[in-house]
């Protein structure tokens, strides 16, 4: 895995578009903020088009941060 979707929870407004559109990758955490729990649950194209591109506050992006990626190993 060279990149994974990352949610800036400080910007997330809990609209649920990413969770509804790509539930295999995103869910709500205990604070009702979106989070990525399985970056391999959908294709990069689906994540890009159905979550990142439609987020109304643009709080989802791709991360290449080694420690973040390692958290999914």
C-alpha cells in the first residue's frame, strides 16, 4: 500500500457521504466523525470519486505518511 485515504476529523462535518458511498472503507468513530478503517475495501478510483471528490468540506485526502499506512498493516 503506497497511499490510503485520510480524514481530517477537525474539518469533518459528519455529513455521511463517504460512509454511505464507500462503507467498505469509511465509518463513523465514537465522536461521529468519519474515519478510514479499511483502505483496501474499495478501489482507489471508487474512493477518489465516491468519497474524496464529493466531500463538501474537502476533509478527505490521500496520505502517504509511513506511520499512518503502517496502522493498517
